[in-house]
């Protein structure tokens, strides 16, 4: 990632954290404590006027490796 894109990305992350502090704190909690392989992550999206849609994923070793790469990019701000 070139430096300009990295600066824009980090700015977008900071804005997201400011706009959604509870969600960012929730995600940060699990980034710090870890999510063991076999954990299930579930998310629901409810659009205005529509029924909720829910999906989930079971955490695999490859997912944990991706998180380690992201942590290595020092995205904690």
C-alpha cells in the first residue's frame, strides 16, 4: 500500500471509530483478547423498512492469520 493510500485508510479508520465508538470498542475487545478457531461470528443487517438479514461464519486458522497480518499493519491507531 502506498503511503498516501495508507494515510487515507488510517483517516477513514479514525473517522469510523469516532462515528461508531461502541462498535469499534466491541471489535477491539476481541482483537486484543483473540478469537479462537472454531468461534462463530454472526452479523445482522436491518435496512430501513426491510426484514433483518443474518449470516455467520466459523473462524478458521486462515482467518486468524489474516487478523495477525492486519495487526502487523498497526491499524489500532
